[in-house]
C-alpha cells in the first residue's frame, strides 16, 4: 500500500489522485486500529460484541467476547445495577477491547 500511495503522490496531480492517496492512508490507519487492543475507555457502548481483555491479580490473562449493557437493571426488591460490561468475569471490568475478527473463509 505504501508503494501505491507513493506512486499516486508522485503523479503530481492535484484532485482525484491526491484524494485517492489520502483515502488509502486513512483506510490503512483504520485497519491498524481494528487489529490492535484499545483502551476500554474508547470502546463502543452500543451493545456491539467485542473481544474484552483483563489481566487479573492471579496473573492470568482473560479474553472473552462481551458487550456494554446500557439498560442492565434488576426488577423487584434488588436495586438497579445500572449500565456496565457484560462478560464472564463478573465484578472485574475489562481494561482493553478489540473488534472481533472476520470469520474464516
């Protein structure tokens, strides 16, 4: 991709070639971000399934599919819990997240 961007930029044309090079660079950056662990503060909170990560005190690394639950609450005499991360490690918030990779072809 870098070679393609360089070739587009050396054409010295303004307009569509320069725009194409900019689009390619933007897409490359987005792809790099998708394939890296991100701080949990940047995670989408729209119930999108994500890979969630945390390293617990026992030294084990936990990676699990989970999502942000916006409307989590209990009915009856138990008070509302409020929104939070839903994954197998209840009581432990994830520290990082990543998009779930595409399924194999």
